[in-house]
């Protein structure tokens, strides 16, 4: 066999479409010379036709078959063994997941990265992993990861950020990874110790132990969605019993023995602590799942709005099929009013689940499944979205512990609590339970009554009529209303009866069956169709086995349900009656029920003798009524016509309109909303202060009022001010003066709070119902230094931060202040002070990833880049005034401090003659010693800076820290000036290499000079970069581009930058 062979290993299980897409992208690759490509795919017993489809479309694939129990590690191991027998001299093996969609040049670049790693490094290459992107985004989902520390070698960093350089890593994901043949020869293939997961991690760690080096290749290579964990073992929304079952499935959670072996091999000196977690999982699984459970944001939740929408949350113990249409229409109606609806619901279990009419998976983005905890008759549900709601709507039921918690919580946070439902207990109106329910009626802000009768009862029991909205409870009956009117029969014929509802004792099913048996015996009916499911299902199944007239169809929805109603002449439900009455009326069918004490409020829709009958709960009464209708077809038709008319009075559209108006009455008007900006200005003005000023200008230019509280930090703080500031860091003393004049529904835009304003001010705002938007300009909430070094990852503040600040203070004030601030950051993080802001605004994707790595909920993080003012707004004219021509110069703009990289530049200009003149502008630069070829300009106003940007041939940004953004870059873009920047932090996102500028390795003098010479040697290319930089500015970083983040701004192009 040829030695120049690349063997691709894949496995699949019931993912035909994804597998075929992955193979299509793979075979579209350019195979680098001199290699040939061989693909081995193990199909692990798929039942969706994957194997047949692969054989038909890709006959060149070597297809293997499994028994359905191999999982990822077992299947990949078996494919690898087979590949080694066919190609023992293969050059390398490539792992490819069947859910990966490769970029066009992914294979070529992966091989080039392998070759580059082999040439540049002394250690042999153990693996080269290609990073994957989350579909439709630039966020990385899989790739290489690094160890957290020597003491905790199994604790991993996030996926390494994409770079144009090779990056060393300690862990590899098996989605797209190249393994050289030398590694296989030394350590073998995947370990048989693992079934599904951890096999790729184990292989990489074994390669490291054998003396090989692991790398993440430059850039990213394709798309692969990350496994979010929703619907998995840790999803708190799922019942505990279901999660316990998944805990024992290898593809859901690593088996305890496998995890124990992994820790024993790779766990380091503190492996015993990791073993304790395994023991907890093995012997106390419920406690293990409870401690590690997670609450996930709504399904497919879009990025948060910069200016938070008003939020309404509805809580349901279970979500019924018939309620979905109502909630969907209500969500659409509220969205038109800039209101966001979230429906929280539990997953039914036990007898409730047997009814078959419940939703178990969120059907749309505005639904969220949550856990339901039961304590005897009591029920507890909770989700963090409740803490953000302006209006919470709950069923008024004694069993819901959440209702009592909300009533107490309302005293500490300003929101509106709305009850909805029956009002009184229809099943126990005279009991202590009913009186307890009545006691809490007037504690809510508003009541959504199911029917007018419920509204009258509420008024009679002391609730003001102004606090009541009658919904006229309904459901989506449009498909049934579309049915043709029943045709009048010339002569009597046996009727077809229909029962539609759950199957449980309150429905009086024995009475239904006895009555229908008698009617069939008398040849009054020919059939009874039963739709539904529940605890008494067996009664129907057993009866149907011997009764030819009984057609039991189980729970039916959609077209099946419509077909059953179309076939029926009459609906008979002798037991508890609810919304099913409207289904019958909509189909033009009279509704027959009996006198029961526990009917739901919708029984008031039934008018005896007009659209149906309310009968005595006796077989004879039912038989007599049905016989009469069978003998009088005209009466049957008349009742049906009047039933359909009644259905029109109680439409779902009317119910949604009533609910929308009631909700709007509980919310502050959007036109009255106030916006306030809060900022603690720095002693020495910097980029963050410019961002604040530009945001104020943006609001003003779009005609939206924005009040601003900008406090200047004095040059020196008194002892009292220092003590007050420290007390504010810990929440012991909070100055709430910036909140004066704001009320529920207003928005507070918070920029910098350090050092004099307390982050606990955000908690005070939330208690008053004020929506908060926090701008994450830096990492001050995570570390006293407020910045990260290149390659450093953000972490949640903890005890390690205290130790770090003691050893190496991050604040210029010294060790004591640094440690004290670190302790305050830990306390703020533990108290969830700033994480509970409605929106956390990140200026770059880099910042978003770092805060997410520190444990901040991804649903709260919004990436919104800063904008730069248009040239005309800086200079007052579109072009700078004509001046004496100046020779080409390179511009640096920034403070004179090491973090900005100015000493790095000055040393280069000292040592390298012949470079164009370097002009330095920025605060503190006046104190610099003279350097040949460097002109120091000092601090410049915006007008002067604009001229400098316009005249410079190149702008350099040599930052030595991981910048969170780069105002200088976007300002240069505004004037069409290309840039040369360090490739750290967010700067790598702002620059498109060879399009708007170039990047160099941070702190690498040789790389800087090489890139600089490249730009200077090709003036035409550099000029074209400047034009493209200007275009990128207009697309992403202009004030017009910012308008998409603000839904209160006009979206026309009238104010767009030209």
C-alpha cells in the first residue's frame, strides 16, 4: 500500500442527513499532494437508512457495521483497527465527526498545519486539532484546550481562541483531528477503557505523556454545534427520574468506572478530590444531580436586546396541547408592543402524563421547560427568568408554593403579580381549602378571569372590578369552524356520538358507556367515537373489545381530531366539562352533559335547550335526550347552528386581545420610559470615557432623551471617601442617588462604577423594577488588574485570585488594596450582583467568550462593538483643512504606559534606522525622553486626532495586554487608514489580515518589523487596505451601524454616516 495515505475515520448512528452532508464536504476537499484519501465509516446499527444511503452516494467509502452498542469511542476504535489492517503504512489518521460541516480548504490547511508543526518544533507532533465554529457564528465550539493548573490537570480552559499561529494545547476534541502515524506506532489507538466520551481526551493526554506535543491549527475549519446540555442529565427542567435513567447511559454521562480510571491515570496529585465526585455520583446520584443541575435559557433564544424589552412570564405546572396556540398568539401580540413573553412549564408525570395531551419539549423560543418539585400536594417551580420579569402570571391554586414566594418577593422587588384561572374552587367550594384560596384573592395586582361568571364571583368577594379582566377562556377552533354545517336529514338515522377528553373518574366514563350501550341496543346510535387518554384507558380498551359500537382512538390532535368531529352528529360528555365544549360548538355539534358539582367555569357557555342539554346524571335522562334528537333531525340541526354561533362569541382572538390589554395595563407605557446613563469617569480620560460621550451623542442624534450621571473621580481621595468606597465594594454602604427619579420599567445604562460607585447599586435598581444594562469595558469585575495578558483566560474570582494578588498586586496602590479588591470581587460574584443585570454588553466576541468562561450565562451577553464618530463629526467638515504636506509618518495613539506597547515601539525606533517618522499622541506622552525619528505630540483633542488619522500612512497598535476592543483601530478605519496591530485579545477580531491591515505576534519585534516592511514596500496594496478599512467602518463601526442595536431608534437611513 502507498505510504502517502491519509485515512479518515468516522462513525454514525441515525443521523443520515448530517452524515451525508459531512461526507459531501469531505469529498469536496482538495487533497494535498502526494497524499491519497481513504475513508472508513462505521455505521453503528442505524435504523434510518444511513448505511444504504452512504453505499449508494459514496461507494468509495469503506463501510463497516456495528451492533448499535459501540458508541463513539467503541465505533472509532473498531474503524481504526480495520483501517490499520488495510493501510498499515498510512501517513496519518484523521478523526471526523459525522455532524461536522468542513470548510472548503479544511483538509489542505490541516495537513499544512501538521507539516508546519513538524518543521518548527523539536518535539514530535502528537496531534493537530482543527477548531470548529458554532453554526452561523464565529464562536468556537470545539478544538484544543489547555490545563487549568498543575494541581488541577483535568480542569480545562475554554477552547483556544482562533489565531493565525499554531497553539499548543493539552486536550483535543475528536471532531476534526489529525494523528500522525508515529503516534499510533508508539501509543496505539483509542483505549478500550472508554465507551463513548473521554476517549479523545485520554488519547491526547497519553500522547503528551509519551513525549509528543499537541497543537491547535491556525484559524477554524468548519461548523459543528456544541452539545449545550439541554435535555441532558444536568437539565433541571427534566424530571429527576428521567435524569437518573440518563445517568446510566454512556452517551449521556461517562460511566463511573471509566471516569474513575481516567482520573486515576491523568488526575494529578489531587486526583482524590475528583474521585470524591465519582463516589458522590455513584452512591448519591440524586444529590449529585441536584448539586450540578443547570437552568437553561429559552430554546433558540436570540441575542438579548441592548435596551431590554418589557418582560412577561407565565408559569404553568404543565403545558397542554390546546394552550400552545393561545400562548403563541399572545407572544406575537405582545411582541408588537415591544414586550417579550416567556412561558415556563413543567413536564407532566404520573397520572397527568397518562392523559396524553401534555407538551414535554419546548415548542418555540418563548417556552422554557422547568423542573417541578412535589412535596405531597404542594408544587414548587422556579426559574431565574422570574427575577427579570415585569409581570408574572400564575394560576391561582393553593398547591403552588411559587405564588406565596412571589407575594413575598413583591415586597422586595417592584413587579406586578397577576392571577388567572377559575377564581373559586369548583370542586370544594365550602371547604377550608376554598376559603384559603379566597383569602389570597385580593393580594394580586390583577386577575384574569376565565369567564364572566368567575368575574362576577370575584367582585362579590371583594375584588375591585377594575382589577379584573374577563378572558372568556377559549382555544384554537379555526380548523373546526372551517367544517361545513351539518346537513339536515330527511328521516331519522342512527347517530354517531363523540366523546373528547381525558380519561379519569371525574369524567363519568361508566355512565357514558352504559348510556351508549342502551342507545345502541335501541338502535338510536350506530357508534361512539372516543378521543383521549388517561388513567382509565384500560376501561375503554376492555369495553371496545366486546362492544362493536365503541371506536376508541386514543389521544388525537390536528387533522385526526377534526376528522372525528366531522364524522360525529352529537357530543356527549356526562362528566366534568371544560373547554371541550367549544370544540363541539365550533364543529356545529350540540353538547350534552349532566349536572355535576365540579364543572369548570366554561359550563356557562352551555345554554340548556339552545346549544345543548344539561341533564340529570342518569342513564334514562341521557337516553331520552339523545333519542329525542335522533327522532327530530330539524331540532338537531337547529341546536348545531346555535352552537356554532356561540363558538363565534368565544374566539381565541378575543381571548388574546383581552389578555394583551390586561397585561399592557400592568406595564409602564413605553413612551414614558426613561433612559439614564451612569458612569464614574476616570482621573485620566481614556477610551472608555470617549465611548460614554459617543453614546450620549448617539441618543441625542436619534431624538431619544437620555439623562446622564457622570461623576468625576478626584485626583486624590480622602480617608473617609476611601472607607466609603470599600464599604460600597462589599455592599455595606450603597449610594442610590443615581436612581432618583427612575421608576419601574426605566432603563439604567451602567458603564464604569469603580472606585466610588458600588456594584450593589444594580441590585437596588432591580428591586425598584429598573432594567439595567451593564457595559463590560474591561475585566475589572473579575480581576483587580482589569486586564488579561495575551493567552490568559478569565476565571471566576476565587481564593486563587486572593493568593495571586498577594504575590503580585494588580493595583498600583499596593498589596493591601489589591487583596481587598479581590475579596470584594469574590463577594460580588458570589452574590450574583452584576450577573443579574438584564443585559451584559461586550464590546467584542473576545470579551463575551472570557466572561462566559468565567461562568456568566451566555444568554445575558450581547456583543456590541463601539463606534467611532464620522470624520465630519470630528472636524466639522468632511475633509481636513489644507495644510503644508507632510512626509509619510506612522501614528501611535494611546497612553504612555507599557500595557499600550509604547516602550516596545520606542525601542524599535532607537535600534532600527531608516524607518518612517513615528508620531506619538496621547496622555502622558509629553514626559517621554527624546528618541530619534519619533515626534511626541502629547494629548490631542478630537479635531487634531482626526487630522492625524487622515494624514498618517499607517496606524500601529502594539498592545502588550489582551485588549477588550480597539477604539484606535476603528477611528483609523473611519479615515481610511490601514493598521498594524498585535494579535492579542479583541484586536484580532477587528483586523482582517491583508484586507484592512496586518497583525503581528504580540511583543515579537522581528515579526513586527517584517509586517511593517511589507506594508511600506507595497504602497498600492496599503492604499487599497485603507479603502477597505473605510468600508468596514461604515458596515460595522459607524453610528448608522449602531442603530440596529437600539429598537427605540428610528431605523431609516436619514441619519446614516455618508
